[in-house]
């Protein structure tokens, strides 16, 4: 279930980067990148713990 949440957050981050690029909004792109990186870190930490 935690991986599903991480995948959804990655999808939201990718969408934010895409919309930020279309609007020429560097702030929205940065938030999208932070969401993607945070979700990947969360997924990796969860996988390493074995839970």
C-alpha cells in the first residue's frame, strides 16, 4: 500500500513539472521535483526496511 502512495505522489510530481513547464513557472517545477525525489526516497527507505 505504501508503494501505491509513492507512485501516486511521483505521478503528481511529474504532472506538476509538466504544468510548470507549460506555464513557465519555475516554482511549480521545483515543487514537482521535490515531490518526485521525496517519494523515491520514501520508497527506497521502505524497501530497505523490508516492510
